[in-house]
C-alpha cells in the first residue's frame, strides 16, 4: 500500500467526536511541576498520566490541541 493512502490529513477521532474544548492562550507566567510541549496524541497521553500521578502539569502548544501529527497516528 502506498504511504499517502494511509493518511487523510484529518484525525478520525475529531471526525467522529465532539470538537475539543477551547484552550486559553498563555498570556502570563505559570508555575508547574511539568510542562508538556505539544498537545498532540503523545503530549495528551503523557499529560494524562502525569496528572493521574498527582503531578501539576501544563500543556503548551502553538496550535489547536489534537492536531498536527495526531492525524497521522490514528
């Protein structure tokens, strides 16, 4: 199978689910125990497990959460 046929450019999960919650822009300094750079599938999963472990976590992404390479990883 040719690689281009594996990726449509849109996330399956975003196509079938509700739109993600709007995230505020970072407009001030924050203090946290862990800063995760990137809100794609990997960053979201890492953040989830950090929060579950009780770690004060902030996700930072220049784009909308769940976009970018997430579409290729489904």
